[in-house]
C-alpha cells in the first residue's frame, strides 16, 4: 500500500462553548471536549484510510486549562503513524478568546483508531509518510507510545517492548553522566 503524507489526514474543527456544554463551575465539560476530540480524530483516521475507523484506545489526556462559556474551541488532529490496522492520531486543542482572537493551548491526547471492514474486523491501512522534521519526530515517538499502550493494556509482553527498553537504557546512561557545563 502506498504511504500517505500526514497533511492528507489533517482535520481542523471549530466549536463554540454554549450553556448546554458547561459543568457546575461554568467551564466546558470534560466529556463534551472528549466527544469533540474523538470526532476530530475519527475524521483524521478516515481521511488517512478512506475506511470506517473505530476508537480502540485513548491515552495521555490532559486538561491543562479550563475553557469558559463563549470561548471558541479549535481542535486540530493528524495521523502520526500507521501500523498494521491501527493508527496513532494526535489531537491538540486551543481555546480562542472571541474578542481578541488570542489562543491558549488547553489539551492534547493520543487516540488509537482501527480501520474496519463491513463485519467490523480490522483491515490493513496505508503507512504514513512524514514530510517535515516535526512529523518525523512524532512518527518516531508514536512507535514508542504504541509499545507503552500495548504493554499497559496487556497486549505486549514486557520483554518484547524493545523500543521502550532502548529508551530506558539511554535514559539510565545519561542519568549517571556529569553535567556538560561546570558551575
Ligand atoms: C478495535 C477492535 C476492532 C480491535 O479488534 P481486535 O479483535 O482486538 O483486533 P486485533 O487484536 O487484530 O487488533 C487490531 C489492532 O488494534 C490494536 N489495538 C487493539 N486494542 C488496542 C489497545 N487497547 N490499545 C492500542 N491498540 C490496540 C492492535 O494492536 C492491532 O493493531 P495493528 O493491527 O496495527 O497491529 C475491537 O476491539 C473493537 O471493535 N472495539 C470496539 C471499538 C468501538 O466500538 N469503539 C468505540 C466506538 S467508535
């Protein structure tokens, strides 16, 4: 299957926070935001594969900053890397002030989507072609994150998590190194 550039999977979604989206503190409900993020990520997965894709896992969700009523929520997603039938989709979220248009970064999550056939069974997906240094970095990191999520979900035995082992070995080696500069 021919590799597809990251840019073809990119999705930008814009929402405005209305009273029905709020929790008791007057901030956007976490569940509502996760719903929007899931939709944005699903569009990216389907743009990459031209297939129906389902959410298999969500990890590393952070809510860094509350989003207020009336603010505009901008969600941006892309497929970082594809494996056999699964893909890692990264979603980033900003809140935009409707008066000044200034944006603050609020949230990031990594979704795993799986492309499925009419019976709901996984089917192979095209590889991702990273075209920029940033896309290349995300592509490399995605393989390590995949090992971690498969390890934590019990789908990968620890001894087979080779990328993670290499990363830990590298970290351990640098931990004992003296600082590069003198005081
Ligand atoms: C996702 C689903 C199709 C996977 O089916 P399965 O029988 O586990 O299939 P497999 O074991 O062949 O796994 C398929 C892929 O999913 C990945 N996967 C499955 N569970 C995963 C998890 N918890 N975390 C990360 N990846 C996972 C596997 O690693 C595999 O990836 P690969 O093909 O790229 O190597 C199935 O679990 C399902 O239908 N889940 C419900 C999806 C759903 O309803 N989502 C919410 C609504 S959209």
